[in-house]
C-alpha cells in the first residue's frame, strides 16, 4: 500500500471508533477500557486468510462480518456480552477499488447491530494473500462464564438453530451440489454471515454445564466438550441423528446428515444441560434441540431413528 | 500445515499459558480475565509480515520477541503494566524444521522476563508470507494513562535511551553500512530485540504531559504528539540536534544524525514534560535526554549546536 492508501484506511477506520472514548480516536498507541467491578473480561482472537478462510469472490462486507461474528460467537459460547474489538489488516497494493470500503462498511453495519466499537489495531502491507485478525472483548459476571468443562453423565446434549447449513452453503457456492435458488441463497447466507448466539449464551449462564460454538463440526466440537469435561476418555456421548435440527433448505439436499454431523462454521451453540433444567429449554431466546446425552465413557455414538448405530464409511454415515 | 503440525503447535503453545488460570489451558473459545477495580485496561495490537517487518534470515526467537516487545512498548507509552497477550499465527507448510520451536522459545523467554502469559489466540495456514499478530493487555490506574494529547508550549521534549540504533542496525544487517564487529552486534541487537521502557512509562504517570514510543522515527512521532495535543498546527517544536542521545556505536557511523531524527523502531519513549518537573528527570529509572521544547505553532525545527537551522536535503540533514 502506498502511504496515501494508508491514510485512506485511517479515514475509513476512524469512524468505526467514533463514540467510544477509550479508542482515543485511534490516535494513540493503545486503547483504554474502564473495568467494571464484579465482571470478568472475555477475550478471543481469530485470523482469516484469503483463499483459505474466505473466497476471493466473497463480498468483502460479508468477509468482515463473518470474521467479527465468529469472534462474537466465541463470546456467546462463554455467556459474555460484547464490548469492543481490535483488528489487524494485512493488505496488498493490488486490492480492487472499493474492496476495503465495502469491508469496512460491513464492519460498520455489524458494529451498530451488536452495539460495539473498534478500539484499535494495525494495518500492514503484505505481498501475499490478504489476512485479517480480530480480537474481540466481552464481559461476563464474575464466575458466571460458560466453559467446555462441566459436562456430566446424564446431561442432555443440546444445540441451537440448525446444523449443516454453512457446509452445504459452501458446497453450493463452490458448485459441488445444486439447490433451488431460494435454498441456495439461504444456505450461502448462513455460510457467509453466521448469527452469533449472544442472547442464548447469556441465557445459558447458570443453566448449561458446558458450552461451545460449533465451528469445527458437531462431532468434533462435542469431542472437545468430552475431552475438556472428562479426562482420559471418562465421558462419552450418544447423538440421535433423527433429532439433529435441519433447516428446510438443508433437509432436502444430499449430504445433509453428514453436513450436520461434521460440517463446520455453523456457529450454533452446542451445550450440555443437567436434566433437571429440561423445562427451561422452552424459555430460551432461540429454538434449541435436544440431540442426545452425555454418558460415562464409550466415545461418541450416533444412532439412527430406530436406535441402530451409524458409522462413518468414507464420507457417509451408514449402518454397519 | 497438516493436522499433526497444528497439534504440534498446540503442544508448543499450551506451556505458554500454564500458570495463568484465565487462559483456561487454551482449551476454550476465549480467555477470562479478572477485572481490578480502580484500573483501566490498556489494549494494543500489532501485526508483522515476513519480508516486510522481519527478514527471513532473522533468528525466529528474536522475531517473536520484537513483536511482543513492540506491543509492550505501546503499553509503556501509556504508563501501563503488562498483563498478558493473545497471538494469531499465519504459517506455511514449508516452515523450516525447528523454526516455530525457536519462535515459541523466544516468547517463553520474554514471558518470564516481563511476567506475562499467553491468554489465547489462533493458528491458521497461509500460502503466502508468514504473518503474526499480537494483542497485548495491560493495566493502568484509572485516569492515569499517558496519551499523545496534553503537550503545551514551553514543555520540554524528552527522550529515553539512545536514538537511531535500530535503523543503523538494520543498515548494518543489510550490508548498507559497515561497522566494527562489536558495534554491529550491538546495533543489530537494538534492531532485533528492542527494550520496552515499561518502568519508565509507569514512572512518568503524573509527570509527562504527553508520551508515545518512537516507532516511526523521532520527527514523525513528535509530529504525532503535536497533532494530537494541538489542532490545526497550533503547536510546534524545537529539537536541538546536538542534544540527541546517540550510543557510542551509533555516534561514529555515517548517517547517525539522520537515523536519530527519522529512523524508526527505536521503541524509546518520547515525552513532553512541564518545565516545573525538570528536577524529577534525575529520578527516572532510565537515562533521559532533554532534546528540545514545545512552542506555539511553527512546525518542528531542528537546530545544530550553534543554533542554526538544519533542513532535510535528499536523505541528509544539512544547513541551508
């Protein structure tokens, strides 16, 4: 980037910090944030790289929003409220006219939506793929944060929203599967602009025994809960394939079950719930499905509607 | 990076979080940090890119330490104490054997030195230049942070340590200038592993009227103070070239004056001091030179030892 371009970025980014005194108008070396007694700060940081985490053809505004939202989803998984964020941009000189403006406009739109501000960051030049890193800050009442540790045998395995949409959306965008136009648009939207389940995460404080967001895929992420809550294979889980929540758009497509079990990037909350709290599920701000339960040992088993064990054969889940 | 390599990174990074309960052993989506009443949080974020901010030949441990230290220097400039940091690594598959181990060993060494821990982060793959982003967190008593705003006409312009070493060190490493072996080693060390002036920054709380760290170069950074403290060219500064602090290694080299005035990456603190505090300079934990003063308007002027104006001609500062 030429110097003039960096000044342009400066002009683009300063409005994102407006209204937030601690950002100091982005003029200083660091941002200042008041501490709130009785709370803990929650911090998450993600990075994305062009052609790895987003496609050159993706609208720049949605690339920005997905980066911000996947970080907000990390806050949601801890039961935290968002406070602000910092960014680092790695930019090439050959960035198409308007690309960065659209990227920043996506951030501006989501800032307003989630009630947060840019606190600071850095812009650097690269000769390689574009990259972006984002650090998000949130707050949670002291001691109330949800973590991956705490699941117990007998706890219900629950998931918000629907699963597999994002993986199917990517498959549609890449032309690997075909879908009717309205389904394709819905699924691509779920891939590009996931919804961080912030209100749900906050509602789960004091209820869920363990929680995370589905980023690697349901079975992988459930494995993270089992590994962090138990140790040495002490915990296992049963998952009922017939109870996995699928969107109408996903349900009719080939590979929907596989996408729901192992597709990533859904950013739904996967949590475990002591059975005594089952009645509370109806009060939650988003639909939640009970898809299985935690048990002692035995890894994770997936059962079909008749209770028969499904196994992964190549890329499909089938009966033995 | 293959999955096995990411697991290796995981093994390398988890020890950096050991001993810090809020890092949750890096198992969770986010880190938790207790808030301390009566303090403000200070946050800075920088990114570095291979072949732009560091050289392929640089020892990986010092690349890591420079990244951490330039962020710690941002805390120093605000008068803050360091608390912890998050990182994002953008790595290629072809990383030489041992490179990452050495990078992480550099972080481990500096963590111990500065009393901080890794709180979280992200590791992603790239096909382009390596990149690293680091977010550092610090604390400052509420209302006590130093900023770039606050310099007034008559304030002394002060700088810690010595100037120009880093730019000369880079010139030596790149073979652009020659220096005796011991000078070359000293200057290269100043370029590769700068010293964040944390104790000085904390000592300047309540004393300095404005402060930042010299990263762009003395004159550019002084310009940042003038622009943030004044508005519309309201403030200017006089700088006495003969009072610029030069290391013995730098003083004998060609271009030392230019490096001191415009070389970046020194990470010394540049601050303004109301003249009534002049006596306090002797109490500070590092040597500080008074190099000029703030005045009303007139931009920044550089004077030689006889009081004659120096001007930039090509790449040299000379008399008219």
